[in-house]
C-alpha cells in the first residue's frame, strides 16, 4: 500500500512537472516588432505586419512588445531596447531598418532578427523579400480590363528600386492586355516621408485623373489613402496595396495588390517559438502565396467573370513559369523594359 501511494505521488509529480515544462516552453519565446514610419494603422504595409503579429498573439496567447518609429533616429535604439529587454525574436518592418539591423544584430548574437524587405547576411538575421512585380502584374491586368479611357495611372511612394518594381510589374500587366493603353506615372518623393503623405497622394491622383486616367494603382503606403479619396471624389477607380484595402472605399477600390507581410511576421514569431526559425533569405511570390490580388464582397460587383478568369489565368501562368514578369531590380539601371 505504501508503495502504491508513493507510485501515485510520483506519477502526479511527474505529470505536474511535465505540464510546467510544456507551459514554460510555450512561453519561452519573447517576440517583439518594430514598425516603420507611418504607424501600425497605416491601412497598408505596417498594418499588414500588425495583422500577422496579432494572429500570433491570438493563436498562442503569447504577448509581444511593439514600437512605432516616428523619426529616422529611433530605429537602431528601438531594436537595441527590444533585445536588452529580453526579446528573443525581433521583427524589423521595412527596408529602412536594414542599417539598424546591421549594427544591432552583432551585439545580440542570441537574439533572432527578422528583417522585411531587405537583406542582411548574418547568422542571427532572417531576411524576407517579396516578388511585388508578380502581384502588380495581376492588378495591371485588372486595370487594363476596367479602363474606359485607355489611360491608367501609377502613384508610387519613395522613388527607390523596390517601388519602381511595383510600377514595372503593373505596366507589364497593363500592356499584356492592351499595348496601346497609356500609363501615367508619378513618384511621391525621395525620402521615407513619401509613404505618409495622403495630401500629396491626392494631388498626384487628381493630376492623373485630369490627364484622362480612370484607374490609378497606388503603391505608396498611407499616401495611397489620398489617392483613394481622390478616386472617390472623381468617380474613378483606385487600386490598393499591401493590405486588402477594398473595404476603405467600396465601389471605388477596384482591387488590392496583396503583399503578405502578415504571413512573414507570423512565421517569424511562430518558427521562433517552435525552434524552427532559420537565418537566411526567403523570397515570396505568387507560387508561395506571398503576393496576390483581392476579391471580396467590397469589389465583387466591379470584377466581371471574364476579368476574374483572365486575372487568374495570368496568375496560373506566372506560377507555372509560362509567363515571365521581369523584376526591374534585376536589370542594369533598374529600368523597366516596358514603357
């Protein structure tokens, strides 16, 4: 009897210890995210990252630390503070954080850093890039099929190779439908402030509408909100970017080019928790469901059955490799091969 009692206590103790270890393992990850300028509620790039972080928190009950950059000098300090406060994995959102990651990551070799939209080659850095030109090609097809004036527009944010790649993919998509369609293009600026200037976005959009464009693709972060408002005021169409922005102006936003930053953030946190996180570079395109186009109840009546079929046919062809979309970043001078 004494032996049986001891055995029962041993089993109970072992079970309690097992549960305790399991709980500790589940909480072992301490995630953090540093958003780029524009804030986590920019309705676009940063908000996509926020959505991924929230999904991780919801599914795991693990809290994460966060910081929203408000000036250029905060990036390095924010990353360093996260690491000092015990973060085990830190997501740095945006290409502008590359230099900060390069400086901070070597100081904390045990901390995992996940950088989105740029590459840092270090043993504790994971870099995630996207084939934005592929998703932009699809919304270019949509614009070409929707235009009545045979003139469409593109409003980019900061004038850099990344944003020019969005524009080039869009141009290729438009021209694949009709080479005669004219494309008006403007960049908002040459600094990161170009991603958070809705007023300027509205001005550029109105100028393009005045020149005859009736569909404008905005790849400009929060600046694109001004483009959408201008489209609404003019009775024309806009195309959103990064997050699904169809709901912002139903009936006005023709579709949105989805850039699954949410998936990148979620995967960084989850793989760190599961001990499957790996350094190195990952590139996500249509094949990996890293980019795409949005069709939902907010734009369903704008996309005809024929349009949907043609967009999805292009998608399937790109995935299969029978349709090639050129990434302007890979070309000498970064010039788009199609104008």
